[in-house]
């Protein structure tokens, strides 16, 4: 299914060509949605939502979005900051002492949001042999036990920190797990309830939610891994990823939900003007070197790429887990939002860059 709407200064035909080339060449399975000024200008779906039952993906199919969910956690925390229930430079341990009493008191809420806390992660994604390390983790700690934020604590609460708080950025899911526990501590409500009411509902994300991987629900794509040593080329992700959602990932959304979130965030429907400005401001360098000619910076749950003049070209987040691959990007100059949701491992990256190059050039 394809919907393309012509609009001045934007070439849907060029985008259609780029998207189709990646879908055919890389085997992308999922949905793509591009909006301009908040209105859809391009939507397309590919592949199968259920290979078992021969159900195709549609433009309104819901997908797991993995770490894209960190944006929702960050907004929920910034809402507490806005209401003065939390300060960015408060010690994080003051809110999670029940769960992690030995957390370094120098670690602040700001450090957790910007991933500069330096604490050990529940899974260290930056390892040289992360696939073997992931296999070792899952064999020693069954994934089906990880159904909520508290369940992750034994995997990182006793680890030594990597570096002192604030020294540098280092991608870290455990910090967002602790932020989810902070949200629950301050509000007295379940994390999923807070995000559902204060982020999803306010942003108009009508299909977004937190169903567990093993729960049945309408219009949800099954997640698939490609396999080289199996009689079939795909297997489901039911035994390969965490079943329940947590504050570092696990939300389920349709493509329209993600573009609605990006629009609501920058237009002040989730945060007031001052906090919105803060939320959209890059905070720390993600790395020293440029990648694809851009400087990469992290903010409050958002990755920003900047050009040589220091102008933000794009902000958003990526999400990857077995059977889920997602991208949400906003391009300020063009006022374009791009959502790429996939239900095959690692399939959204090439699509995201193909769209990027079609919109802004190499």
C-alpha cells in the first residue's frame, strides 16, 4: 500500500524511488511514514506482519520500537522537572534508594537522561563481541524473567562504574531503567500508566501502548530474526528478546504514533515552552569523530546530528532488538518527520539513511 501526496519543495517521487530500492534490495519488512508540517506526504508498507498466517504489514500496523521508547521516558521525566517535583541536578539515588542504595550520589537525573552517568549497564552494548556476550547473558538469566523495570536491577546494580559521572557520554539502558523507577517513585503510579496518560494520550498516539511480547493484540506485527542454520529463513523473536516493556525500550506503536509524538514534542503539547527548548537542545558529544560528515550529540533522550555550522540537521532516536528495528527522525529545516518501523532485525537502518539522503542529500 502506498500513499503519496505532492507538496511544494518536496519530491515524493524521489523518496518513493529511494524507499522502493531499499525494500527490494535489503528485504525491508515494515512501514514507512513521512509527514510535513504534521501532515502525511508519504506512507508505505512492505513485507509480512505474520508469516505464520500470511498477514501483510499495513501502514497502520503496530510494531515494537525498542530504544525509540527512551524518548517517551525522557519526556515523562522532564514533565516532572517542569512541575518542580524533580530537578535535573538532583541526586538520582534519592529517588531510587529502595532499588539501588549504593548508586553513586554524584549521579544526577541529568547524567541519567544524557547517558553520562558512567554506571554499568544491564547489557553492555558496546562490547567487541556483543553477540557472544548476549548469548551468555540469556543463558544465565532467562529473558522471560525481564517483565518490568525492577527485574533488570540484578543485572547491573552490583556492577562497577565505567567512569566518574559526567566524564563523557556512553550509551546506557540501565540509566533509563532507573529513570523509569524514578517516575514511579515520584508519581506513585506504574511507569506504563504515566507514559500512557501523560505522553501517548497528550500526543494523540492512539495506537501506542505497552503490550508484552507474549500478549495477543490486534494489528501487531510479529518480530522475526533471519537465520542461516534453519530450514526456514525466519524465526520469531519470542525467545530472543525481553517480553515485557521497560523504561529503556519496549513500547509498541504505529508509524503515525511516532510522527505524532515528534510533532507534539516540538509544538509544546507535551512540555511548556522553556522545557521544550531544553528537550530539543543537544547536550553532550556522543563521539569524538564525525560520522557521515556529521557531529553526533545526545540530549535528553534524543540523538542530534549537526552540520559543520553547528546547525541541527536531524534529531530523533533509533531502536534495535531481535525482531524489532525502528527509527524516528525530525528534520527541522524541512519540517519533516520520518518514522521507519520494521519487524525483522536490523532492517530499519538502511531504510533510514536512504530516506535521509533523499531528503537532504549525502
